[in-house]
C-alpha cells in the first residue's frame, strides 16, 4: 500500500499520465461511435440532413481541419505552459514547479487537445468513398467531432485564464499553503486537549535513556542517494517487533541521505543481515526531490523561499513577503492546535522504534528565522510577523509553545532595536510588541471555558 501511494503521487505529478488516459478514452469513444454509425439505420440519420448529411470528401476535410487545428493549439498550450514554468521559477523559486506540474487544469487541457486529435484520426480512417453501398460516412462520429472542436475552443479560453491566474503570487502561495494544510489534516488529525501539557505524550525516562546509550548500535546503510520522501512507520514497527530489536532512525523525512551511510541503527542484537537491510530500505521512499506528503517542513520551506526571494535587493517585493507571512500564519495556527506524534513508538509496552519527527518549535523556527534575518529595517514585515505570532499564540495554551513564540517575539524586538532608525517607526513597533507580549503573558484559558462564556 505504501508503494502504491508513492506510485500514485508520482503519476499525479507527471505531464503524461492524465493526457494518456484522456487520449485512450477519446480513442474508445471514436471506435464506439463508428460502430454505432455502422449499426444505426441511415434513414433515421437522414431526417436531419443539416447535421448528418456530410459527403465523404466534406467529412475528410472537416476532420483534417479539426485535427491540424488541435495540434497547433496543443503546441501553443505547451509553449504557454513552459513560459509560465520559466517565469515562476525565476520570479519565485524552482521548488514550486512541482505544483504547476500537478495542476489538473494543465494536464487535462493537454490531454483534451491530444484526445481530439486522436479521435479525428480514428474517425477519418473509417471514411469510405465509392459507389452505392461502398460509401461509409460515420455521421454520428462526425457530429461529435464538431462538438469536441467547439469544446476545445472553450477549454483553450479557460486555460488562458488559468495560466494568467496561476502565475500570480497570491495563487502560487495559496496553492502551496493549501497542500501543506491538507498534509497537516492528514498527518496530524489529533488535536490537543485543554490541558497545557497535553502534547507531552511520552517523557523519556532518564534510566531508559541511560540504558539505550549503553547498547551497541549497528548501522543499516542506505542503498541510494536522495531525499527521504516518505517512511512507512507501521513497517518499521513490524520489522522491529519481528526481530525483537529496537530501531533508531538516523535520518528523518525531508533529510538528504548518502548511499552507504546510516539510514537507521538497530540494537541490541548482532549486525543485521541482508534481509533486514533490504526490508528496512523498502520502508523508506528516497528520491531526488522532496514532497509535502509527509514532509510538512518542505511546505513551509517553499513559502519561506518565496518570501526570501521577495525580500532580496534585486526584487524588493514587500507585498509578496507579507503575503508569505500571512499564509505561514495560517499553517502555524493549525499546527499550534495539533498533537505531534511521539518520538518513541511502542508495541505491547515494549520500545521498538525511536523516530525522528518535526516539532512545533522546529517548524516555527523554520518559518520565521530566515525571514526575520532578511527583514532588517523593514517595519512592514516585522510588524506583520508580530501580528502572526499574536494570532498563533491565541490558538494554544501549551507553555512550551507559547515560550517558543515568546522567543520569536524577543528576537524581532532585538532586530528592530538594531536596524530601525526612525523614532516614529520604533514607536509603532514597540506598541505592537507590547500587545503581543500581553497576549503571551496572559494566563491560558481553556477553549471550552471561553466558548461557554460566549454562549452565556
């Protein structure tokens, strides 16, 4: 199942899979309509001569015109797609190209034009001219070719609108944020309760930590180079349970692994055999690029890269940077309420896997640290970041997470004191700092109590 999910994700990101399905459906439709034409009584179709009364030569000309037009339009569509990819790569970051390639509109548009072309070729091949019964013109299939050509014109108009919309900064940032939020809903479906320390599922015992350090760990080498896209956690637990061992991940999702370096370590048995090494490598999906499927940090990274590009001296697009901060706020506000998976995985009360997984604090740092460093003297970006931290702080009662938010506020305050010269701007930012600190210092109140007061 894990491999099937990976295959499906790869197919969705390709330019050929969806067009191939549409072309196959078009060929099947052409064959079905031609067979229907051969079985239907010509007298029934003759009742509408203006719709189904084409001669063999006229039918050939119509189908040839539609087919050649579709290939021309398909070339224009492909050129527009390449131009959009080049602009997005240079203006924002090359990491968002995968989002363009996953676009259902782009894939379907290419498939529709190629499908109409294939449909016309199949129908054109069946036309027969001669004398008497030797003449065959698939009138029904010919009529549908005309309908498909008109539909292709509508698809072209919509595709132009889609390209014009998709290369806008707001659309690109929103699509990345939407994909990341969908991953959050899938991976971190459990929400924190009202207790401040709900996220502390398993606090490692110091005695357990000491015993783990005394074990002899045997590294399991990776079989290839690349980024870890996915890890089958259930397979790792089963592997550790079947072999009665403890498995410690040395590389987490999103990290780059080098061939023959440690992917994981096993203890306390003898060095693993080839079967164990192969089974462990099979639980990891390693490729040349990162994906958001299990890698929430990569979704954050893409938006941060766009913000850094916007803040660079050559671009200096403050509005785009502010927009990136807004969507990072939407992502982190959801993360602030979620329960992150425990790093220690047990089976029947026995420790089996020591995992590597992101935390709220690490994702918060990834989202704001680099943007803050590149926002020196920029009052708009710093002010928006403070507003974001205020919004996120109101979503959680966890002291650990509120402490991490407070550290970000302090770093922004230090940056503002060093880089803002205007007294007026400093006063505005200090007022905003005061509001955020009050929100962070406020005594956490359970959301259920807040909702109850609102109802009353």
